[in-house]
C-alpha cells in the first residue's frame, strides 16, 4: 500500500492507501514491540529481569509440566513464566529499517496531507518511550537532522520540511528512499512544493560538488534509473521523475553523471527512455521524454561522442512518433537545440541550414503521411547529423492514432463506487 501511486478520474486515489498504510504501520509497530520479549520496551527497563544467555538457557520443562494444567486439570502443575523464558520476536532491525525508509520516502511527497502524516508518524516513533521503538538506525543523527523535539514542526509546510529532509539524506540507509520521495515533489505541479524541494535538492548537489563527493552523485543516478525500472508505465511517478531530470539537466546539475564512468549513465538513461517511449500512449509523458532526451545533448562535455551515439538516434525515432503533437514538439525542440549548438552538431553550415529548413517547413503535425514526406525529411535530418539508420527504420510507415485503443477508466464516474 505504501507503493500505491495509482490515479484515476477521482484524483490521486493511491494517496488514500498510503495515508491509511502509514497509520496502520505505526499502530502495528507498537503492537509488534509490545508482543516481543527479547528486548526492553522502554527506557526505564532495568536489568531486574536478566535476559542474558545464561537466563535464557533453562532446563526444558517436561511434557507433564507443559500440558498438565490443560490435559490433566492439575492446577498445581504450572509453568512459571519467570523460570521458563520463551523468546518471541515480532520486530527486528530489518522490519524497523523498512518502516523508517517507507515513512521517510513519504515525507518527501508532493501532497501536503501525505507529508503531514509521515512527519507525525516519524516524530512519534522516534520519541515514543512506552514502548520505545528499538533498532532505529542512527536514531540520534536522524532526530538531530529533522530537529525533532526542538519545536512544533508543521510537516505540511514545504519550506520547512524539504530543507530538514535533505539534512537527513546522507545518513546511511536513508539515501535512496529520501531521494525517491523528493523526486516526485521536484517534478510536481504545485509551485510552492516544487520550488522548495528543487531548491533543497540543488543545494545538496552544490555541497556534494564542493566536497567532491562524486560517489553520492553517482548514487543519485542509480536512484533515478531504479525508479524507471520499478515504476515502468506509471505516469504518477515517471512524469515527475522526467521533470526532475529536465530541471537538473537544464541547470547543469548532472554534468558529473554525464561524464563519470565513461558515460554509462547516458547509455542507461537513454535505454530507460527508449523503453518508456516505445508503445507509450501518454502524450504528457512522451513530451517529457523529448525534453530530457534533447537536454542530454551537451556537446561541451568529455562524453559528447557517447551522447551523439546514444541520444540522437532516440531523437530521430521521436520525430516519427505516431502522435502528431509529439512529432511537432520534437521538431520544435530540436530546432531550438540546433540554434544553440548547431555549429557543433553539423559538419558544415550548409548541413545546418538544410536541417533547419526541414524542421521549420515540414508539416510534422499532419495526421497522415500518405506521400512519405515526414519519413523522408526525418531520414534527411538523420543523414545530416550523421545518425546511422537501418533500412527498416528508413522505410517505416508512419501510423496514425486513430487505430489506437483507448482504455476505458473503470472509475470514470462515481457510480462505480455504488454499483
């Protein structure tokens, strides 16, 4: 339920599940701790009950001692809980880590109600005394980073929450969930949330650059690629992720990722973008893919050759996307990129001018390409850019959107909640 990001015509219905899941997690955490007897339940617990190995290794009670009071109705035969200690554990380090990571991810969410619920749950879990939540990794560091206990925190306020959350991102074990959560906010549509989360993420990257912490930036790239893999075809996560990548590329905050490890991140990201674009029927997602793809063309970097090899073929395929709006948008954005870096993309001024002419004068938005003008223009632009196209790609027939099946939303009306 904590990974439910579904949306329909009623809105972000997945958020309802996540709020209920957070409340349930907190309640079940207290129950699991109280039902366990292998660790202290509160800070006041002393060593009066010795739980050392010597105390746990008791003589095993006989069968008559264990079942006598039940089967023989002999009340004199009973097992002393003080003498025979049976260890029972319903809460351990792995479970505690999973709960804290899930809550920290939600603390970076774009919805105020989600952040508020997550922050309150985290605050109560970290400060509870009876029962006290054990096994919290780096508890004091987390409390200090989030400033829990210093004053009443309005977790729904993005100007307060995101700077605190990015203070905790470098704590071991919490890096990935925090970044996964804040990515959704950076790429969100709410101005205050996007503005504050973006500023916090940019500031963290600047500090990493000052400290030359390239490993952290590489880890950030792994988080991005992991989201593409885990949330394939899920626009609720991928559209904000693409928007986040677009912002980072536009402001030059991904230069290290684009250059380190011989451009491996470029190739992996282009593979993820290609897989997502293939067969995608979400125009908003496709337009976001176009922006990220063309923003990756940064020819001043050392890995410019890898960029041309990986990025330009995807741009050429987007010029023949079945959706006219996507084709038109790709042509417009490619024209802007040529205006900026045309002298580096083309071998001659004549090639640059011819490509510009094609981008401006071909009707990329035509629904049908009966005479093959769009395919021919795309092939010419690819040749001018030095992009090698297969024979199959050169003779592809441009389809239309009319034949696409439109999936009906089962929750299109509120009657589905009643019937």
